[in-house]
C-alpha cells in the first residue's frame, strides 16, 4: 500500500497526504498546515529519550508529531518554515540519504530518522551543513524541504561535482562528501565564492538548492526595520519576526 500524496505550489510548496486507516506519518513539530477533522495527532519521543536528546543537542525538537486517521481516509498538509521546495524521497534497504539539518519535513512510520556525523575534518569545520546531519533510512517515502528550488544530479562513479558551501541539501549514502580550499589567494578573498567549496564524488544522487536560508536572511537584512529605543513597538515586533523566521 503506497502513500497517496500531492505536492502543490511553486516556491511556497505544501505536501498534502491522503492518510488511510492503518497508515501513520510523523513530522517535525510545527510543520502541519491543515488537516481534516478525523486526523489524530500525538507528540512522541520517537526512538526513545536518548534519540530525543540527540535531536535537541542538534538544534531540533525532542518531540516529533505522529498523525493517524480515524473513521475513513483523512487529509493532512505540511509545509516548510521558509519559501522553498518539497521533494519526496523513495527509500529502500541499502538506499539511504544524508540531508542537511532542518531538511526533514514528514515521513511514513516505516522510515527511520536519525542523526549522522561528518566523518571528514574538512567537512566538519568548513562545511555549510555543519557537524551534524540527518539520516533517512528504511522502506517508504520521506519528504524533505529546503529554501529555493531543487537542482538534482545523478553522479557516475568517480564523477565529481563542486558546489558552493551550504548549497547541498542531501545526497545518497554512496556519495562521498568533502570540503576543499579554493585555489589562489586572489580567488579565495576576492572571488566572492568564499574560501571553501563542497566536493561531491559519485556514484549516487545529489540534491542542491538554488538559495540557502542564510543567504536569504542576509539579502533581507538591509530591508528589515532596526529595533532601538526610539523605534517603538513596530521595529521590535519586526525584529522578533525576523529572528524567529531566520534564526534557526
């Protein structure tokens, strides 16, 4: 029995799932947008307290929310926390994905969400994805979300793709991920692309994003009202909204 779903929208996408009796999905806390009246939801620490605490240390929530239907098929919709794109990943034994922190949105109950750690020192200290990643494994469908549009590649064995640091959303577990320094002093400091590039080596599937959340926040910062002692309630409220939206 395959999960029935539909992804709608352009750059403010939602995924709407038709949840049949006996089916269960779980999602990141706060990602549910709307649902029919026969959907039940319950916050749980999936995988036990240690996994919950691990998610907390990684900047995620301890609790994930589980959804089931009662009295027939129900409808439930999920969305990300910023303008962006949603993608369904079809997983099976041996085909796992590593995704950037905060990319996970919702998944079938048969999918396991766990933490993964960077194995290479270059990726740990200079990678835009940071030290901690999310690993998706099992059999079924998981949905990920990221800022901007998705660009995807199927890398051949030993094929290398160099990417702006922070623009990688996820990759199959067969892909090798590392960080390399940009060559040339002038290029490093005046090329505008930073000092490091992400290197992805095939074989496997790679998902990139056209804009990351940090770059979006930086672009919007000059247009945001600045809170000060004379700015009043409006500036303070705008500053709070900006921090809540882009401070994750």
